[in-house]
C-alpha cells in the first residue's frame, strides 16, 4: 500500500507571477514542501527578495523575468529551467491581472491586456511545460482560476471572462494530457488579502461585501498554499481536471 505524502522533494516547480502576494506565498509553499522553485514574474523588482526567501528555506532557487503573454519569453525561460535542472515537474500558473471598470468603460486594450495575461499566459505556459514534462514521464500543472469564473461581479467583465476561460482550458488540458502522465487541475480562490485588495478596500472599491462571506474575512495568502501543495504531491496522483475552491464559503453564500 502506498500511503499519500504531501512532500515535493526532488521536484522542480515553476511559479508564475511570484514576485509578491499570492504568487510569492505559493512559491514559498512549494519550496517548504521540498521542491526546487523557479519564481518568475513580468517585473524583476521583487524577484531578488523572493529568491532570497526561497533559499532561506534551505532549497535551491532561481528567479527569472518572464512575460507569460509573450511566446518567445515563455519558451526561452522554460528552456532555461530545463537546461539548469534537467527537468520540470510542476507548473503553477499564478500570474494574473485585472481591470476595474464597468463594461461600457472597458476599452479593447483593457480586454486584450487582461486576456493576454490571465488566459493566453496560462495557455502558453501550460503548453510549453507539457512539452518538456512529457519526455521524462509526466508532471503536474496547476492553473489559478477564481470564484469569479462563475460568480459575476460588476466592474470585472474581462477578469471574470478570462478566469472562466481558465476553468475550461484546465478541463481540456486534463483530458488531452492524461495519457502523457500530466495532471492538470485548477484552484479557484475567493477574496484574498493582496496589495490590490488592501488598496481597493481603503478606497471603498472592493467588489465583495465581507460581511456577506460565511467566514467574514479575506483569506491570507498563506491560506492558499495547501491546495497547491496537495495537487502537486503524490497524494493527488489520481486527481486531474478538478477545480478546488478555496473561498471561505463565498460560493455557498452567492445567489
């Protein structure tokens, strides 16, 4: 009998959008579970601090600037990871952006920017990772969707639509890549305490009524670590095409 383990020892994980907030927490969570983590972000500003924090956990770490919406950037950096570590076992597609505007105020540029990162970025990174994961016999891809994939909120039309696309991409990828030994799942977080959320709360523009949440508060970024570690681990070796909701009960309360 094989008892499940949540350890990620001897595995190489790429986490996109890992410069700060939820992505940084997810990168640290993978490293704490034993993975060698490659933290990527479109901006190099916070990457040195993230790399230092990863190494402080006693694990090798690499920090790379990568634009998830640029095919050349994605191909270059995924190839760099494989050249450095000779493998890629885990991809956490965390990078995401939003535009806080009404439908009528959304410009085409707003729409294309959000989809370029949130949807096209997931597609490009997953595709590049799957190509190299297949060679040694499989891997795990974790796409970060959102409860906004099915809960509509004003001022977030591009964000909601892009995250709904991530949910369906996850299912199709899981279906097609299961024979390759690649598991693809999605995590759907609810309201989370990030720099953006803090600023929106301070400005009175946060789109969620915290009093209406069953747990009555935002999640802390470290409360989103466990789901990603579980999905990347052997404990989830028969889990693919799943959506794990981590929302403090938001979906239960929505009508």
